[in-house]
C-alpha cells in the first residue's frame, strides 16, 4: 500500500516507518520537526525510497498535497507530554485537534478512507475501581489536599473506601484529566465524525506507556523509563513519585509499532478502538528497581512528590487487540528493561534522524 505516516520522525513514528518498509509498503513520511522535540536545524534522513516531507499538519495546502494519492493514513503527529501547564492548552488544541481536523478534511476531499490514529490510555482518566460496597465506580480527580497528605489512592466517590483497581476496556467512557488527554479525546471524536460522514474506517490506537530504543530524553516528552535511565547513568538514584505503587502498563515500542501497522493493514468496519498494552501492569516502583538493577545503580528513592495532572493507575485490558487483530506483544518487561539499560547511553539525546 501507499501509506502516509505523520509524525514519522518521532519516537513511535521511526519504529512504524521501519516496520512499514520491512513489510513492503510505500511510505510518504511527514513530520514538522517541532523544535521542542527535535534539535533545531537537525537533518532528517530517511531510508532510500521514502518520500520525506517536512511541514505542519495545520497547513491545509500542505496536508492536501500530503494525502494525494495515498491508500491509507497513519496519524501519529501530535504534541505529547502531560499537559501540566495551562499555558500549553492552546498548543495542544491547535497542534493536535486543528491538525487532525485539517487531515480529515483533506482525506475526505481526496477520497482516502483508511485512518489509523494514535490515541492514548489517558482518555479514560482514572478508569474505574471496585468498591466493596458500591461495586464498580468511577473515582473523581484526586484532591490536591489528599495528595499533599500522602493519600494517593483515589477513594470511592460515594463512601470514600479504598478501591481495588479494575482493568478498563474500550467501552469505558472518557474522562480526560489534562490538556493532552483532552486533545486526544477530541481527535478521536473528530475521526469518528469523519468516519460516519464519509464511510471511512478509523482505528483508534490507545497506547499505554511506551518505552524502548529512541525514547525521548531530556525533553518535556521524556517518559518515566527514560527519566530513570538518565538519572542512573549519571550515577543518581531514580526518584519515584507518590509512594511508587501507582500502576502502569509499560509496552515496548516495537510491539506498539507492530500493532499500529497491523491495524492499518486490516481496516476495521467504521470506528474501532484498541487498547495497546502488554497486558501486565507494573508499578512505577517496580520499574525503578528493575532499571537500577540492570544499570547496577543506586536504589530508587520514593519521594512522595506528585503531579496534579497524573492519574493513579492506568491499566487496560488489551485483549480486543489480540482477539481481533491477532497481535501479541513480543518483548517482555525484563528483556525490555535490559535492552533499555544497554541502549540508553548510545541513543541520541534527541532523535536527529528518521532511522537510527
Ligand atoms: C504516559 C505518556 C503519555 C501517554 C500515557 C498513556 C509520557 C511523558 N507520557 O503518561 O503521553 O498518553 O503514558 O498511558 O511518556 N514519575 C516518577 N518519577 C519521575 C517522573 C514520573 O515517579 O521522575 C511517575 C509519575 O508520577 C507517574 C508515572 O511515573 O505516576 C508515569 O509518568 P510518565 O512517564 O510521565 O507517564 P504518564 O503520565 O503515565
């Protein structure tokens, strides 16, 4: 197929590009090389035969040319991160939502009917928990006073009892808690509007916490695995926020890329969402210990610090992806951590090229 890949110079994009090429697809790779992610003036080299286009998704004329003649679009280009600073709201809305709206309008005009969209688990907010008395409940946002007092677990909204964690499935309603999450939820709604109006196919890939070779470091987009490896390489202890028992599903970037390529190759009927996780939640504390061991560094320090926009647990049920698209993750947690520890010193601080 001839595929337009947006965000092709990014962390996940570079792995998707490599896998698309391995599978014999023709790729038009597009990236804006945003200065907050990519070193300014850095060269972007792509493998021979790849059309590399530098431009902004909000530029309607550029996007119209970019979709011309392609069979399918994988849309990864976005401003990522936590969305902690309210001043960043306009940039999230503009980069992610206006950019996506321009893309969808251009796809409709060019009659391109297959979309694979990078979404995120953060659209679910706190997900749900199980109360011994009230059953399945949706916890509200955690209060700053509770966090400051070290009460990190979100309580039952009815009786304030502690909750057991539930795995969210794709039918769980959205509850975005920060500007990034809101912009991802809006992207999904725009894509669903487009699919209904045009008869197009849209797969929403709700990624969990992605890690692996090429992870952004020393940028606002650095995830916790990257922050911990950087600290350990400096000889410092990883600093674990809250009490370290917050849970995430750390999924390897090659597995995420494989799921994305698979969704693009097998278009869904209408709109379908897929949680993309390893299926094995871990605590942030566990990850800090695994990396400290792999890098033979100092033991993690649990700081009790917190970030207001953080949710406590993000753990999803990714069985739909396995069932419907035949995907299984290939990289286990222990192997992934070992690889990350071995690679982190060799990776560029900021990705400079499309392929390492
Ligand atoms: C991550 C992604 C987000 C994605 C989401 C999907 C990043 C930066 N964010 O969000 O784009 O949509 O997964 O599930 O990759 N922590 C520490 N010490 C630190 C930094 C963080 O303990 O120095 C803790 C945080 O408090 C949090 C956890 O690590 O509990 C994960 O944080 P982070 O890597 O920033 O990712 P998410 O917020 O889960």
